[in-house]
C-alpha cells in the first residue's frame, strides 16, 4: 500500500510539473494564426484575434483572452457577427483526482452579437448549422449506444460538480432586419450566477434593456435556483421580474411591472407546482395613470396534462386621457381546470365588475357566467353569460340607463361557428330577443332572427339647450365647409349576412311608427332590404332598397310606397309642418350613384305620383279669398275671416320627377265642391324651397243662375313660394281683374247686341218701340259697365 501511495504521489507530482512546464513554456499567442486558419476552414468565417491570449496558474489553472472578433460573410453590410473584448475560464486541477469538478468563474465582458437578415431573407447564421451528415449520424445512434450514454450520465456524481459562477457584463444582441428596416437591441448590462452546485441554492440576477422603434424597456430578474444531484427536482424560488417600459402605445406614460412567483418540478411524478403569482402594474403619466394588480393561487400541473388554477383575481384603478379622463375601476375573479389528455376544460367562476366615473359618464357594468366547458378542444359552451349595467350619460340626461344581456354561447372550432341562443337584451324598457350565428369562412357568414317590443328612443336623445339652434347652424356650416367623403363599402364584399328583424314600434321625438319588419341580405358587395314594412299613421309604408359597392362606384336604388297615411299628423311630428292634411298615397322609384349627401341630392333620378283624399290645404282659404274678390268686383266688402286659413278639397293628385335635386311636378290637380285647382311647379330639395304656379277655377252652384260675378270659367292665378316650412300664398288679383273685365265686357256687349237686335226686329215688324224701354235697357247696361270699375 505504501508503495502504491508513493507511486500515485509521484505521478501526481509529475502531472503538476508537466502542467507547470507547459504553462510556463508554451505561449498561446504563438498559435493565433493557426487558430484563425482552423476557424476559417471549419465555419468559413474570418476569426480575428487582436487581444493577447494567456494562461493563469494560481490559484486556478485558467485561460483568458483579449479581443476576439468573428466576422460575417462578405455579402453582409455589417462586418461583425461576434465580438468579445475579454473572456476568462479556469478549473481547479487537484480536486479532479478525487472526482470533484471545480470550475472557476466564467467571465465575459464586452460581448457584441449581431443577427442580420438581408433583404433577400438570408441570415448570417444560415451556413453555420450542422451538416446533414452529422445530424444523420447523431440521429442513427444505436439503442445500445444511447443506453450506454445514459448509463454513463447516470453514473456521473453531479454532487461533486461546482461552478464558482458566471459573470457577463456589457453584452449586446442586435437583431437587424433589412427587409423591414427595423433594428432591435437587447443589452445585458450584467448577468451573474453565484456559486452553483447540485443540491444547493444559487442566486441568479440579470440586468438588461430592450430597445426598438416602438418600445424601450429596462428589465431586472432575480431568482434562487436549486437542482438536486439526481436531477429529479428543480426549484426556482424568490423569482422577481421588474421592468420599466416606455412605449409608443402608451403615448408618454410609463409602465412599471413587478412579477413574483416560483416553481417546483419533480421529474419522477411529472408534477409542476407554480407558486402564487403576483403581477403589479403601475402606470404613470397623463395618457394612463393607475394600477393593475393580478394575483393567483398556486397552479398545479400533473403529468403534463392536468392543470388546476383554483383562483385568479385582478383589480385595477385607472384614469387618464386614454380613458377620456374617466376613473375606471375593475375587478375580475375566475378559475380554471384543464385536462389536456381528455381535451377538456372548465371554468365555473367568472365575475367581472367595472365602474366608471367622469364628467360625461358614470356607472357600473358587471359580467358573469354560470359555466364554461370545453370538450374535445373543439366545442366551447358558455351557459348563462350575462352583462348588466347601470350608467348615467350627461349628454342624454340625468336618468340612469339600465341594461341587461343574457345568452347561451356555443363555439364549434371545427366548423368555426359561433352561436348566440336564447339571447335576451334589455335597455330600460327596450327589448331585443332572438338568436345570432357567425361562421368564420373566407367570407364570414352571419345569420340572425331578432324581435323587439316598442322602442321609445326619446329618453336617449341629447337634451335641447338654449344654444342648440346656433350649435346646429355651426355644425351645419362646418359640415358644409368640410369635404364630403364617399363611404367605403368594400366590407360588403367580405360579408354574407341574412336575417330578419321585427320591432313592435318606434317612438322618435314626436314621430310614432307602428310594427316594423325588415329583411336584410348582404352578399357579393350588395346590401338589400327586401322589404321593410311599417305601420305609419293609420296607414303603412313599404320600402325595397339596395346599395351596391360595385368596385368603389357606390350605387343605390329604392322603391317606396305609402298607403292610406294620415298626412297632417305625420308632417307635424316629422317636420313641424302643417301644410296638408288628408289620407295620402305615395309611390316613388329612385336610383343614383354616390352616397354623399350632395351626390344623393344632386344625382338622384326619381319619379313618382301621389294622391291625397279628403284633406285641407293650410295657409290659405281659397273660397274666402274668392268671396273677397267677388265683393271687390261689386264694390262691396265682407268681414275678415278669423277662422284657420285652410282650403278643403276632395282630392289632390299629381305626378313628379326628380333630377339634380329639383322635383318637377307638371301635373297637379285639386278638386273641391266650389273650386278646381290646376297647376305645376318645382321644389328644390337642396335649398328646400318651393315655387308653384296654379290656376284656381271657381265652380258655379247648380241652384243659382250664372252671371259674370260667379266667375264661371275664369281661372285665378295662385302662387306658392318660399321655404318648405313656411310657404307664402298669393292670388294674382290684378291679372284676375283684367281677365274678369274682359269677360264682363263680352257679356255687356252680347247683351247690348241682343237689345239692339230685338229693337231692330220690332222696327222692321212695324211694332212700336217704347222709348222708355230703350232708355231703361241703356241705363241698365250703363250701370253694369260702371260696376266693372
């Protein structure tokens, strides 16, 4: 035994002597060129060693180098692939004889690595990958070889491995993409791993920063690492990740995030336990200010398949210009159980509570569901998904708006179909129920069938103010001044929609609309309403209309029919106009190109007809005006009519066309028991003015004898001019007088002729003509002529 010890000691002394001699006599700088040549042959890259290479002997055997640069291929604009200013590594020799591996601290300083992508998509690492033959050789290793390797690995006592540490400073990774002209930079200011050994805890820390065109971030990571010598358990404890982020998306606000957690993985049971996670996000700045705090219970993962998260909560309190300076508070509570092997997942707790408070809006909104289940990772079913809210919006009054939405939701991943069934929505007293489905395809398919009660929209209209009129004028002027833009309807090419909507009625301002039914179809760039029907003021309205995108050349066509509508209440409620009353029937066919307001008004082509029965024309009492006119003819006066100025009529009919914003009516007829009105005129829909010339023809009564004063056959010109809302009516008295004078003269002449003719007959026949009778006839004609003036 003593001899053996002496021999071993001698061998050890010889080995130490050999190492000392090599370190003392061999200068690695003498082999720089050989090293550079070998690198060129191996990876076809130029390796440039400009710093000194050196050995260290005490206290550990080590190697260190100065600057070393690995260059890119010539086709890359950036010359450097990898640059190291300083590197050092060492090992303790003596413990090796007892089976212990003690490696000294690994030091890297001033590391620069550039990952380059050229415009053609090639990178500076493409030809550095292993050869296919080598990969094949590795892949084709025999089971015996693999088993031997595993046995050798298992026989290695990792408890005798010690690494004094890793220290990396001033390292930079640049990712330069010439295809997108973007550069991202990751800087490792310091990376430190303290003494590491299997079976004991080692502390790890990292201080780094990230910078690209949109984001700048500083990141600090700290953790304690434990790996047992048998490699059956790995633990990461006291994990903390803290970051400060400036992003274009935050418009100057800063985000500080602190993440804490830990984990333990056991190889034998394949069980992963993630310690409770906390994430504290703090925003500071005008754009966004406040906190978002996330906390979870421990997360358990078994056999890489079963995941159980008992509880996850989120609380937040935010404000800033991103939220229109409203204060928004939120809380979330949920859980999750997942079985990957069975392809199932389940959530049986999901609650979200939100509140908002600001100058323009204040209220709460809550979301919840009874259960979410996933089967075969294909079908998702959500039962009793509900949203309820209570909001006050300053623009539409001080009353709270209460809304409730409930539905069952199903999603089929295979068919990519989302369905909402048993849908019930309610906003105060407004209800909308039914079902909706959405199928994701090249052209998404949407189908729906919805029905609602009577919708009273008035509580949600902005409140009128004293300045509302001036504000409206300002808005109108601003709108007119701004350039109109043709709407982009290209989305119609990307949708397939078909559905029906039925509403029991609508109240809007003073307008009352009865039951509405509507069928909508959108396909191949065309949207069609066929038809829209509604009960309207004791009658009905029917609309068939379509809009066609047609490659950006928007066009439209519509057919509208009003049947037996009570006209006066409609005009009063819709436009505060009391121009006409009666039962109206109206037909319109229109088409045109362009959907801006100006293009529709100026480019519409339309034709139609109308008929109003048993009505009144407000603003003028034509029978009274005629009586006044008659009185003037006879030199009399009548009392002023203090009743409402209106003209009763039995029917009002007409036909019209619309071209370049001008409605042209060349055939208008109104009949009543005492007058007939015929005429034509135009209405400017752009300026909203009317210009009509009509002829009023008084009709003689059957029980009275007709005289010139009855105006039988005489047409009196009537002019209607002005705005739609306040038209003016005027009779052309002067023209009527001239026409009446000519008619009266004709009558007197005819009477004079008859008188003279009768007298001449008497003279011829020898009868005695009474001088007194002739004088009386002459005086009578004279009086009639005087009455004309």
